[in-house]
């Protein structure tokens, strides 16, 4: 077999992408490191050079998916000239609904992966708190809202919506609207 040399970041991402495909196909628990290396036709040693375990690969996949979610929020919240109300009306949801074509979305949002989904939401929230707090501080400085502590409000808002997103009997669009309505009520707008 001819040895194929790839950029380390490309190879690393290839391993993570292969793992996600197998996690979807076989399930996380049933997927082994050997399955992952076979699927991309590399040696076990090469795979272990990048990741010590399947859990590390999972963490890399989680980070990739969270980064995708953060990008959606940063894009929306980055325009400081846009009124906060407009941002709220177009804010993406924590369920990753705007990225449904991604295999990461399929894995983290599968019905039988609720623990993985919750881990993803918490990781996303932790990354979003300072971003949302900064946007709330800008809105406060512009006189759009009157709150004491933007960081506390961002934390309360982001963690508070977890309960709504965990409700099984509500449609995703209804949940999204509920979250937006409660934020507007919290901010008094």
C-alpha cells in the first residue's frame, strides 16, 4: 500500500468526520477505534498519533459542531448597528437547526443521543455567554435595554432556555418562538 501524506489538520479532520459517520451508522458505543481506522484506510498507529481514544475523537467532534454553532451567533450578533430586537427575531436556536445538512447535526440531534445533545448544548452555551453578554452590553450602552449585569443576563437567558429545548411535546419552531418571547420579556422590550 502506498503511503499517502496529508496535512496534519486535514488528516485530523478526516478522522473526526469518519468517526461521526460511524457514530451515526453504528452508534457511539458500538464504534471502535479500529472501525474508524478501517473506514479511512489508515493504520491504527496513525489514528492514535492524533487521538488517544474514541472519547478524544468525540470531544473533537463536539468542538467542531459547537464552533459551527458559535459562528452562526457571531454572524448575527456581530453587527452592532443592528437593533437588538432584530437580532432576537433572527437568532439561531441552540438545537443547531440552522445546520441540518451537517453530519454533526444528525449525530448530536438524533433522538437516541439525548445525552450527547445536552453536552453539545452546554458546551455551546458556555462559548456563547461572553458573546451574548457583549452584545447585551452594547444594547445597554445604546439605551435599547436597561439591565444591571449583561453577563448575568446572558447566562440566565442561555441556560434558562435549556428547559424549553428539552420539552418533547413542543415543535422546534414553537420552542424557538417561546425562547425569543421570554428573552424579550426578560429584557423589557
